[in-house]
C-alpha cells in the first residue's frame, strides 16, 4: 500500500455519484493499485453505484476485490446508541 493508509479511501456521502467516480479515477491515475469505497446507512446503494460506474465506464480493467459489510454503533442526537449498516468495497486494478 502507500505511506498514508487512508490516501486511497473514498468516503461516500450525499454528493452526486460522479463526484466520487472522479475521485476514484483520479486515485487510479495517480498510480494507486486499489481504491477503497466506504459508506454507511443510506449511502450504501450510492457506493455500489459508484463502484459499478468506475468498473464499467471509466476503468474497464478494474475489478471488485473484496466487499465487507457490517454494523457500526453511533451516538444519536440525544445520546442514544444507534446501529448503522456500513460497507467497504475494494476496487482493484491490475
């Protein structure tokens, strides 16, 4: 990997999908061999869309290396613990 372990991580949120696609393509063009997409909650489907767009439209030789799903506990506004689903998708380029 690289010196900075988080340099190839793209956190998916509320921006348009193409913003995250551009971030992934930029990482690959900068020499990264893999890019990690991370999302929580409602952004999970957005992360899957980004991975498929990158793989099928922009970096055709990229593949999905590993997908990890899980649940994270976060604190709500009033201090209660909430369970939020999370996903990590690793895109790899040979």
